[in-house]
């Protein structure tokens, strides 16, 4: 795959070294620790993030993650044709609510080496070695609500991100249960109990390519997918990685790097080899630390999702642009990409922000901040418009990096 070149040995990652456990231990600073462990100001956040709830039993994700897996039906359904079974499982996943589904072998490089957190109902403890002998990973994704995401950053995009992820867990939970009822072991890797890294598995399952922003970019939904993985031994035909032109687009685009408020996304060519993979690598620490500075207005930055040229409404002209990039021979793709980038800036703006009203939320700017100058658009709470605001954004970026 061109966006993910494996150039050296890959080691399994310890889940305790990933951002959420590090936040929980206070390693990303006291502000983030407080944000992580205090009840959120917003009830949507409180019903999906157990650490931000007043009572974690109000979080379905916590309930699912702490419920022991059901037994595997001893009466096994025979699988004479793994191709037909893969088709059926994809149909079931779509029926349950998934927008995209792909299947790959479960590469042990993408299984965490050690677990983070306790799960009393499963008899697991923080630091336990992870043993996951399943053969296949079913990767599924649901598309976030386009209009709600475009209210980013605000409580509206927070709700879409948090509740959308939680609802995707329900699909995965049901799919794993369906496979166990067919007589095969299956495990849903939800937020309460996750043994795998979903992005590399989704890349291998052909759901998209890796973008400059470190996210999976799907041809149709861009980086706006909530991902989920179910692992199993049910015999299935596997899918393969795809080339939809993301590599060539990201080389010239850099829109997410330009607009990232914490300056966490690299410009230029891929310079880094991380865990055996040549890639653009974002600064995860500064990305997460940004949250602590805006917690009164919003909690999750999705800027690198909503500004991405691949994140557009499903329209004929967007499909045409994708078709043009994908269909052009690789050495000639820059000839197509550069005019498309110019059109993207012209139509969507160099700094796209949109005002959205939903329920009693409004993503408009706060009174002390300046409105956006883009016609038809009013920029909202965060603050990289105007001299004073840009100064504040820079200050936040420096603090977040430090
Ligand atoms: S989520 Fe926001 S802060 Fe983090 S990398 Fe993306 S744009 Fe930057
Ligand atoms: S905004 Fe541009 S550079 Fe960033 S991930 Fe999307 S296409 Fe790639």
C-alpha cells in the first residue's frame, strides 16, 4: 500500500502507552487529567464516556465493555464457502447499521501486547498480557452526520463524535453476538475492552488509506468514519488494501496541517519511520492537550476531519473528482490534484467553518470573537480568526506542545 510502507520490523504496542491511559495517569498534564476524570458539562458526553459521567452505569459503552461475552453456540453452522460467508457477514453488518465493512487477517502486530485498565467481569487486570488467537478481523465503520461534524469545534460535533462512536459499538456488539450464535468465537473490541488498533486493520481490510492527518481516509466518507473491529475464527474470505489516490492528494494538499490549531500535523514529505512504518506522524500529545484549553466550549477537535478534501457531501461532482484522481496513472496524478485543490479552496474556502444550530445548541462564535469573513458562513467558538484570536491560538499551540 503506498500510504503505508512497511520498511522495518513492527512491534506490538502496549495499550498502556496509548493516549487515553496516559491521560488517565496524568502523564499529559493535570488539566487533561481533570478533564478526563470530571463529569462533563454536556450530558451527551456524560452518557458515552464513563469517566465523564456522574454514574458510569448511564453509559451503554461501559455496560457493554463490562458485560462478559456470551457463550459460543455448541451447534456450529458449517462454512463450506468462506467467500459466501464473508458476503453474508458484510450484509449482516450493513443491516445492523454499518456503512462500510472489510475483512482482513488479524495480524498480531496490531494486537496490543498488554492491556490497560481492569475489567472485573472478565477477570482482567491492568498490565495483563493480551492473547488474541483469532484469525480474522472484521472492520466496520459508520459515517458521522455530515452537518453536525461541520459544526466543529463545538458541542454539536462533540455529540456527533461521541454518540456516533457509541452507536457503532452497538453494531459491533450485535455482530460479535451473531457470530457466536453461529457457533464461532467472536469478540467486539469496544471502548471498554479493546485489544486491537483499528486503523491499521481497517487499512489492510481495504476501507481506505492513511492520510497526512493520521486518520483512515475512505473514498466515500473521507476521514469521517467511526471505526470498530470484531475479531473471530469464523472462516471468511479477506479483502485487500486499496489505492484511491490519498497518497498523491496528501502530498500536495497540507490543508489539515495548515489549519490544525495545535500545529500537530507535519508539512512536507513523509520524514518519519515509526514502528517499522513510513508515514506522516502527528504529534498526539499536543493534539490531545489542546482539549484542555477549550473544555468550556467543546471537548473534541475534529478540524482535520472536517477540512479534509475527502470529506464532502456525497454528490456527483465529488464522485467525479475522486474518479479523476483514482483513474489517473500515478506519475500523472499531480496534474489532476493541483487544479482540484484550487477548486476545493475556491468553493469550500481556505479555512472552512460553518454555523450549525441543533436542539438548543449553536456553534456560532462567542460575542467576544470576530465573525468569519467567508460569505455565507459565520465562524464559531474557537479562535483563530482575527489578530487577537490568532495570538491566542498560537499561545495554545505552544502550551499544548510544551
Ligand atoms: S484533532 Fe485537531 S488538534 Fe488534533 S491533529 Fe486534528 S486538527 Fe490537530
Ligand atoms: S486535508 Fe489534505 S493533506 Fe490532510 S488528510 Fe485530507 S487530503 Fe490529506
